[in-house]
C-alpha cells in the first residue's frame, strides 16, 4: 500500500491479491470500500489543515484480472484489514465479473466526504461493481457500507486486486468561497 500527499492530490495505490486457502487468489469487496473511505478521510484531514473545504473529484480504477471475489460465511469479507469486517452478499442481485477492469468517477464536496461518507463510498463502489458486470441493490449497499464503516471505526483498525484511487482537489491553491 502506498500513499501520496500533496496540496492538490491525495492518492492511495493498493494491491490485494491474496491466496486464500481453499478459495484461491482473491480480491475483497470490503477492502475496496474501506480503501475508498480511508482515502476520502485522509484527503479531508489534509485539506481541512490547509483550510480547503471545496469540491474534489474521486476517480477509481479497479483491476481484478482473474481474481475471485472473496466470499465466506456471512458475506464478502475483508482480507487485508480485519476478518470480522464484511459486506452482506445480498447487495449483488445478479451478474458476474464480465470485465477485468472497472472505473468510477464522481464529484464530491467536503460534506459528502465527511458527513455523508457512507453514501459517497456506496456510490463509488456501486459504479465499480456495475462496471465489472454486477447488478447491485444500491440501498442495501449503502446500509452495508454504513455498517462496515461503523464496525471498522469501532474495531480500532480504521487505518485487493489492484485498486488505484485518485482524489484531485479543484482550486486548492485558492481560498474557499
């Protein structure tokens, strides 16, 4: 995992290609959602320290190649962060990984990166999953991401596949309006 910070950009590049005994080489949906959330939180902390509370774009690229989506007992578990963190499998209503790469992009505000974090992460995760070929229940995904973030925060570990995430601030060198 590698982080990059500058006044204009916050980036996280993470690769999780984990061989899981009895399952094979896998990627984790929970880890992708958590990585997006961690990136948004880090960007907000950096930009708040610079007194920037404006808009930004979140662009994600997810490369799964031939990796399997990791699923165990109750759902899509985290492989990297904590084995108790998972997303309910009911969020995926059909489809399959038809593509080996997915992209997502959305505009954010300081509020959507902080106060509406679960909604922002859900929207981005939904775009990635749909881009791969899955059909998603967006309302359930939002509830599951909210629960996942709550569990991650309470576990004290709020700290794939190859997942590259960029967050670019606009007009960061100017004072907010």
